[in-house]
């Protein structure tokens, strides 16, 4: 049977890719990408020639039969997301699940590397021996419930948030506990990487002095 490689790629800085990831990418028969145009930048940077196909949640059921057939033929298939580790707040887990259901003898190999969750935790200064990751909060339904869950934790909690909703997220945190300590990473590993620390109000004031543009990771101290 073939092998499915779950390959972590940089969350911003292309130099964060591992030697093993580069060599694995070069060896594949097929690479499944969240967005082939995004992945192409990484492939071109390291002169990697590999056949690529788009793989997103919306086309999962169209792709799984094709991927399973390749694995039955003994092929080497890889999956990457646009940034970070596939399967972490990402539909990649469905591919692993359904490949193993269709072709149980498939070897699934992790090629570990960058993860925005771990990057933010490592510089947060908050306890990381036990933590909860809740991904992206819903836009509407269930959003308030998720923030209440996050703020009730006895462990450090990590959330992702977009540039369009970071101010709303900080306001919701402040309303639940104005004194709770946070570490908020913006554009981690990229040119304008910044880590803000303090209460939600203090972080918001700092963002207003710099920028609310970018991708955010919010790390919330235990209650």
C-alpha cells in the first residue's frame, strides 16, 4: 500500500520549513493543497517539482476515491494546508479518516513543523503544561457560548481570530473578565510579527497604536 504524508508548512516565514518536509515534498507522486497558488510559492522557493491538486473541504468527497486508488497502487501522496499543520483547525483530518476507512493498510506519516498554536503559546508567558485549543470562534451562532467556555477554563486557552473580528473578540473577553491576562500574537513569523500582552483593554489600546490587520492568535490565561 501507499503512504499518506501529513506535511506541516510555514505559517509565514518560508525559511521555517524543515529539511525533512522539503525532501518529502520532492518525493511525492501527488501533493494535495488547500490552495495550489499559495503552496506554489513554497515549492518555487525550494525548487520542488511535484504534481499538485486542490483539496478543500468542499471537494473532499470528489477527491477521496481518487486518492484511495493512488494509495492502493502504492503511490506517495502528501497533504498541506496554506499554513501550518494540516488537520489543526483544518479539514485535513477528514482525508486521514476516510483514507484509513477506504484503505486501512495505508501508512500515515506526520512530517511535523510549524503551528500557530504552539508558536503563540511558546512566547505567551502563560502556563502551557495543559491547554485548550478552540480554533476560530463562530461568526454568529454559538460565538458567545464559545467565549464563555474559553473564559471558564482552568487551563490556558488558545483561539484563532481574523483581522475582521479581533476587536469584537477582545470586547467579548473584556465583558466577561476585564482583568484576565492575554497574549495576542499578530502575523506570527511574518514581517510585522507583534505579540501584545495585558488585559483585553490594554491589548486593544496597543492594537490601535499599531494595526488591527493580520492573522491573530489569542492566548487566554486560566481563570
